[in-house]
C-alpha cells in the first residue's frame, strides 16, 4: 500500500470538462503545492454521497485557509458520472473530480477495495491523503464501511 514519503505515480486520468472528459496527469495535478486527495468507493453510493463528499464541500474554505491549494476527489467511475455527481452537489470549482475509470491510480497506490460481493467490482478503498509537491505526507485509510479517518473533519484536525 502507498505510504507516507511515496511519490504519487504519474498516471493520465480524466476529469470532467465543458466539452466532455479531459485528460489530466496526476504528476502535474499533484506536482506542486499542497493537495488533499480523498478516495471514495463510488459516486452516488450512500456513504460517499451523504457524508464524504458533502463534508469536503462544506469545509473547503477551512481546508484552503490551512494552506491547501486544491481538493481532489477520486473514484473508480468515469468522468461523466463524476461530472453528474459534482453537479448534484453544486460542487462547482471547489473540488477537482478525478475519474479513475480503469482503477489505474487505485492499483498503483495499492488502495483497491474488492466490492464484487456488492456488485461494485474493484473500487478505491476510502482514504484521504495530503500530498505536498508530489509526495504523500499523510495517508489515512478507513476500514470498510466507515467514513472516519478520511473525513474532512479528520483531515483538518491533522493539518
């Protein structure tokens, strides 16, 4: 599993754009500044939709006041689903929605959750990482079914 001190792998993923999915390099996205990356098992799934994403949206300004340059949400979903999810929460530009449709980043970070028993396939474990200039400085992974150590309030408490 990824660990503090590891560099974020440089993988081309997608992010929603006004003209459809846009390519985005994780190396460029996380290469400079301070980012909070939180991973969710899936857009619109109960814990993700009711508490995880809303918590980051509600406290985005507080994260930014603590020196966070960008907040990024990643899920093993396509960019169209990530766009619809962002719009359903009026996320605007507060959070970069990162579509890891093939699970490449989840695999590279060794943060894959096997959700086949629930009909979800392979997904992200629920996690939150603080990334500074491309290096993971904090990584917290929740137990399956929990939204605790990866919640925005927990990240803020550790900053």
